[in-house]
């Protein structure tokens, strides 16, 4: 702890740099106690000003009144030692203290009014303008009497003009936009908001404060796409800052009004605990009211029994309450709090405001990707809204089969999604058996699940008419239809396989002389029992072999091939997942192919052609990619478009994999897309999910938007068919694709929704080591992706927190490299070098353990630079020398990497010397630095080194030499082209020329390298 006044002042400066939150609050409280103990009045005042800021931005605003009262009392007692640097923030905080009194109904209105008068007097005595006082008076009137009644005070505030104590150019427009939105002037509210949203007017409270203020107005008066973008950005910013959860209230209400109900429920569950625990009554009332508006829409869609989490815990451990009951509770709480405010104010204004929130009309749909909301078991989908969006009001995804992710599919003449064409023109009690037989041939030809479902649904209504037929042909057809239904019921997705059904079908077929099909159904029945664990493995395998031998005498070549193929499957199943394929399984495959090859493809039934295609696809797994592609294309010829969708999907998936290995990206993506559509037609949604995901991987490098579309289509399919880790994994891939495509907000949301999937499905005690490792790896990857997105968005605090979570998750599964990468990002986003340096040291150790010495070297190099501020130049240079020794020891096997690292270390040494004031030593160290980078073909860093040398020369008044170097390397960067570097070096050149007394040359350099017409030199602001 600091023991002297100078140490205390330094500690105050360091605390001011901390991220807002509980840690900063605790540190500020410690410093207040130290200042009082030291007995330094100025330090005591400064620490309390720090404490007020910490409370305001750290979710503890009710505590601001105590330190503010202390400051005000000391100012009244001894105004002389209050310097302008103390008086200004004291008067500045007067606004927040006075207006926040309104948020507590237990504070008498007379006390608030008295505080306003006191503020007015103190501003006048200090010679300050009255605009901030008028702004506070306007907010007082609006709170007590309503927005319409406050119009006159609003105009008085506007016409008063700004003063140095007015809120910043980001926050004042937010207050104006709030008034305009409350009075229905949504277009004007948006006009006030746009400069803030566009980054022209920002501060620590913007733009998230403005976003929650005008979100509904954006939907009413502007582009819904802009509203969706700002919603995502606003939520991200609010989450990254403690104490801003009340701002989520408006986002929650808008989700309820704009058709994004699962999304709104996710946000509500994040802050529902604060409806009871938030220290500010106004915040509790806002959250309750807007949460009620959301839940009204949820209940109206028939989801009133849906459980909603009321505590912050994983899904299986959290306390839940049905949405209908929660709606009643929140509505009652919002009205109860409003009544307390009205009793204090003597008006009904607040109750009227709450009712306007509860009864707010629907808004245009907020267009968000549905995957940003976590899956909710039991959610009832609702019909599409009337706004023509094509999506349901609950934010559910469209049918994945409609995703058109490639412009042309070379593997199918029909690139449209599968339809539902009827097999029979009409069905009634007079439908002939021959029509059913024809329909069966069509259904078996396509393998489409809809065709088969329709056929057997109709057959169930008509079969009784054919039970007693004496016609031999009709008896055969009847047996075939009964057997076909039994096979369908045993193989359909979600159906309960039953070997007895197949055995009954075999009896029917044997009775009409269909011995080969009967034996195949008996063999399939054994496989069903084996898969279900209903028969001993050795006995089952022997039975499968025996039937295959019996078919040699009575079966067709196609039936013999099918039986041999099943022997191969049975051997693999009994052999277990050891990795090596048993020799008997391989031999059975070869014998199956020999049987199939004895018959021209035209002599095989459609199902036999499908089995042969599947056999060729399986055997291609053992081939090199080029040969595998040829075999798979030959397999595809057996099942052209529209024929045997189940087997065709497997063949195309294999083709997509083989083409991907050959880096034939577009062809691979097309194969996966067609495979996905065939899978959907066949009813295999699990395979379709995998195919869309594989397609997303294929397109990631060359077509990020196509990759996003593919992964987006895969997400709802995985949600239907896959365990939690798979659902999280596909969201991680989607987040990566969104980030690569520049859609950073959506990427961050999707990554966080993936974390929510894992959180809602925690590991159980019976989880295997492999499952545990995968779970924590995915959690670490998703947190890291979210951290990268936060860093891209400039949200350093959120990025820092998420990177720390990523490192912690990766520490649980032993992948040192991933943990090191997360710690490096944690250090890069740290607020102070004291926090970053230890993280980099740990990251270097982990990278060494992971066998990545060059990542470790980079961490040590950056850490040495950080030690300059923390421990001084000697410690920094010592750490740099140690990093050089370790890099030298690791570089024996990679001389080029070592040479680059040596150059980077030399560059860091120059910077450390320069920043510590050793300019001559730094300049000497620059000699040959650029040549070191050129020797390893790093022209960019060679130019950076020359620019660094020029800065040092200019610092020693050697402007001419500096200018010559910078003209040269800036032109090189421009010709490379490396526009970002050219702008940076050109800006540095212009600054040196201007400092050397050559403004014309400075302007010329600016126009050449920075850009004529963009802005003149020197840049403003």
C-alpha cells in the first residue's frame, strides 16, 4: 500500500486506468482509507472523486451520496484549498447526484427540489452557466409530470447553450433523443442519434446509452437492418460494462415487440436476478415492465408453460418458473414500484409510463439470425408474421432444405429443394393394388422419406381390402408391400426398429415364393437385434454368415451382393471401433462387389444400385484423393439425380471430402450442398447437418458469405439431431465465418450463444475423458472467438474478461498452446502492464510446453517492453536479453525463424532504449536493423525499422536525414502496396517537416501519402 502522498497520487492514477467494476471499487475504497490515514487533504478529495466515478460505473451508484456529501462539506468549510481541478469535478458530479435522487421513491420530492436549487446557486457562485441546471430541471419535470408537460423546460434547456459543465456531445443528444422518442417524434430522435451511432460523438457511456434510447425509434423510423446492427452492438457493449444491465430492459422489450422472443428470453434471463437485487428501484421497475412486455408475447404464442430461468446457473441447476407465472409476477412488481413513485411525486405519471411499456404496440420485425438465441426445448413455433419476412415471429429458422448456398450444382440437374410430389393421383376405396405396387417402385427408386411416408400412410387405410385376394400376382404384390412397410418402419429416422416385423415380412414373402427377399429380411432382422443388444454377438454373426451362404444358392446376384455387404457391416460392428478394419470385413466387401459386378447396372434394382454405390464409397476411403474421386464419381453414376437419395447423399459427402483434400474448393462445396439436399429428402437430417457444416468449412477461405449461409443452415439441424458439444462446435464455426466475413457483432453473439449451449448442458460425472476434453476445448475456443470479436469492436474490457475465461477453460484439458494463445490475448487487452506482464510470462511457459518456441519468444519480447514502465529500463533490457538467449537455444532447427526473432528482439531493444531516453544508444542500435528484416524477406518490418530510425534522427534535430529516409520508405510502402503503413509513415513525415519549419513540404507529404482531399495537414481532433 502507498505510504506517502506521492505514492498515493501515483496509486490514484493507476486506479483510474482500471476497468470499471468491483475491482476498481475495492481499490478506490482502499485508497480513500489510506488518504485519510496519511492526512493529505488533497489526496483525500481526489480519492473520493475516484470513488464516485468507480461507484457510478461499477454498479454501485447508490453509494455516491456519501463521498459526494463529504466533498461538499469540505468545500463549504475550506474552499480555499479546493483548486479548480477539484471544484470542476465536484460541480460536474452535482448533476448525477441530483438527478439520481429521482430514482429512489423513498427520497422526498422536496429534497430533490432542494438539491436542484442548491445546484443552481452553486453554479451561479462559481460563475458557471445555467444550462446543466436547466437540463436537470427538465428531467425533474419530465419525471414528475410527464414528457409532454416538460416540453417548455426542454426548450429552455436547448436554447440556453452549452457550457463546460454540460454533458458531453455524446450524452446530451441521448437525453434529447429520449424526450423526442417519449413524445412520439421518432424521426427526430433518430436524427439526434445518428452522429453518436456513427462514432462522431463518443464517450465512455456511448454509443450503448444512445442505442437503448432509440432502438424502438430505429425500427419505427429507419432501416430495420440498422436497428438489428445497433441492437447487437448495444448488447455487446452493455454486457462488457458492470452496472449497465438496466439498459438491457429496452432491448428486452423491443425483442418482445419485434418478433425476437427466444432472443429476448435469453437477455431477460441474463438480468432477471436484478429485478429483485438491483440497488436502484427505477432499474428494477424498468426491467420488470419490459420483461413483462416480452413475456406477454411469449404467452400469446402458446409458450406460457415454457420454463424461464430465474437464477444465474446452468439450465439443469437453475431455478425456473413458467413464463405465464413470471409474467404475472413481473407485471405486479412493475406496477407496485410505479405506485411508490407516484405516491412520492403526487402524480400518476410513472404509472402511466409503466402502462405504456406494458401495452406498447408491436414493432416491425427485428431482422436477426435465429442462431443467436440458444435452443429452448419445448418451444412452440408460431406462424410467420404478416410483415412478409418469411420468418416466424419467434425467430425460428426456415426449412434448411430451402438454403440455396451455391449458384449451380454440377451434381444435379434440379438444384431446387426437394418437393413433396404425390405418388398417387388419387386414393380412395377403389384404388387398385397395382397402383400401390407402382407407387412402391417409385418410392424405392427415390428413397425419399416423404414418398415412403405418404405411401405407407395410404397403404394402412387400404390393406384390409387385399388380405383375402386369391390372385397369385396380387398375393406377391401384397407380400412385397407388407415387407416394404416393415423395412421402412425399421429404418426411418426416429422409428423404433423391430426385428419381429421383418421376420413376419419374411414369412409372407416365403409363402409366395420370394425366398431371396425373405432371407434378406431375416438377415436384416438379425442385424436389428444385434444393434439393439438383443442377441449374443457370436451367435448373431454366425446367423448373418449362414444366411449369406444360403443366398448363394437361391438369390440373385444383387441379393447375394447385399447379403455379403451386410456380413461386412456385422463383422465391423462386432469387431468394435478399434480403428483397423477386420480382414473378414474387407473380404466380405470384395465378395459383395464381385457379386454386384456380375450384373450390368441396368440389371440391378434401384435399391441394389444404391447398395453398390454405397459399397464403392466405403472402399474409396482406403484410396488416395485422386483415385477416390474417380471411384466416387463412378458410384454417383449408379445413383443419378432423383435416384436413391439416401445412398447418393453418402456418396456425395465422400466426394466432397475427397475434393476438399485436393483443394478443389468450389466443387467440394457443391458436392456437400447436393449431399445435404439428398439427405433431407431421404429424411437423414443428421447427415444433412454434417454436410452443410462441411460445406461451410470448404467455403471459409474463398467465400465467407457462402460459408456463413452454410453454417447458418447447419445450426438448426444440429440443434435437432446432435448433442450439446456438436451444437456448440457448429456455432464456433459459424462465429469464425461471420468474423472472417466482417460481421463481427453477429460473430460475437453466435460465439456467446455457443457458450450458452455448453453452460446449459454441463458435464456429468459419467462423462468420458474424451468428452470432458472436447467440452472444455470448445468452451475455450468459443470464449476466445468472443474475445477476438470484442477486441475487433474496441471493447477491451470485454475482450480481456473473455480471454481470461478462455485461458481458464483451456487449462482444464491440457492443450497448452490454446491456453497460451488465450493468455496472450488476455495480456494484449489488459488495462495495465502490471496485469499483462505476468500473463505473458505464463503464456511463454505454456508455449514452450506446447512445442512452439517462437510464440513463446514473441510473448517474452512483448513482456520485456512492458517491464519498462513497471520496473525500469534495466529490468526490461535484462528480460530482453533472457528472451534472446532462449530464442537462440530454440533456433538450431529453424535458422530462418531465429533470424527473424533476432531482428524483432533488436527492434524491441531500440524501442526500449528510446522510451527510456537513451536516444544515442537507440540510434546506434538501429544500424543494420532494416537489413536484418530484409534478410528474412520481411519488407514491412524493414520499413518500420527505418521509420523508427527516422523518428530518432528527428528527435536529435537531424531532420534532413529523417526526411530523406521517410520519403524513401513511405514511397516503398505506397508501391508495395501497403496503404496503412504508407499513411502512418507519411503522417510521421509530414509532422517532421512541419516541425522543421517546412509547412508546404508537410502539406505535400500529407497529400501524397495520407490522401489529398481527405483532410488537410495538420489533422484536426
